[in-house]
């Protein structure tokens, strides 16, 4: 990479300035893949401070998926700054739900962020791709929505229920009650032990 461009990137401390610099390079047809990667890296460095400051989240010791989410949000912030706007809703989601929770929530609907990243040929940084690349960090429900959006097949036509919803809570209560009854009945939940009302309390 041209040492002048490298030096210029190191001197930029604001995402708006970085977005403007990228636009100038693009207009001069000087935006190579190497420079695009360098801009993305610098955007991530700058965005970490923004994300930490505006969400209050500690950004050390992150999982692989969380690191990718930071990179995705940084790229999205850079895009929005280049358009003269901000990604306030994205940052509020992260503040309210954390990095993983924000990604899980966002994939349930087609968000502007997904389309913006896809239009920039950065589908690799969409929450959907991050979820499917790091399946052990996400719920089955999030993976179902991610596969649907990316045109991949799902085993069922309906998404799994939310893990923290009332249906899940009642199911867990019922299963715990059945386990307790099985312990009392030496492995059997016989009819005279079954009290549905008690199970659902």
C-alpha cells in the first residue's frame, strides 16, 4: 500500500473523516482491496471506542462471534457516517441486549444493516453470516432466521420458539415437575400422581 495512504489512515480518528477519505479514494478510482481492508481495520479500531462509550459494554475478552459483530457494526457505522447519518438504533440494541442478543434480535427481520452490507459486497459481515459461521454461540431460533434470510434450507417451516418466552418457561416448569414425580414414583409418573394444575403453577 502507498505509504502516504497508510499514514493518512493512521492519522484519522473520526469515522466521518474516514468515510470521506474512502469516498475520495473511490472517486479517484484508487480504492483497491488492500486499501479497503485497511480502511475496515481502522474503522473497527475507531468504532470500538464509540461502541464502548455509547453502550457501556466492556469490549475485552470477546468471543469470536462478538469480535465479528464489532467489525460488522464498525463497517455499518462507517457506511452510515458516509451517508451523513448514524446507526443509533443498532447501538441501542447492543446497549439493551448485548452483542450476541442484538444480533439474535436483528435477524428476525430484514434490517437496513443487512441490505447496506450486502450492497457493499460485505455479506460476510452480516449478522446472519456471523451467526451461521459461529453456530455454537447462538440459539437455534437465530440460526433458523439466518438460514432463511441467506436462502439456506431449514429443517422446519417454522422457527423454534423463543428460549426466554413464557412457553419455554412453562415447559421447563412442567419438565421439572415431571422429573420430580418420576423420582417419587420410582421412574413412573402414574395417573394418581399427575396434577396438571400443580404442574403449571
